C-alpha cells in the first residue's frame, strides 16, 4: 500500500500537482513505517525531500533529508 502511494506521488508531481504529491508521499510514509521494508522507507523519505524542494518548502525538505 505504501509503495503504491509513493509511486502516485511521483505521478502527481509530473502532472504539476505538487500539493497532492506531498500528501501522497505522507500517506506512503504512514504505511511504510509500519513495515520493516527499509529500502522502500528510505526511497519514500528521499522522494519526500525532493518533492518538498520542488514545492519550494526548503526548510521542511532539509529536515526530512537530515533524518
């Protein structure tokens, strides 16, 4: 479930919907942090940081990338 939301966040970004993309990655992280799939969790946090940068939310992006 989390991986699907993570993928949808990228699709939303390509459709010029940055707010929706950030919301989708937050949903993804909610589901992924309940698993032990650290590879997918790491990818989702990286995507979240990049999506926040694309949304001009630099302070939040830095906080996410420093986790």
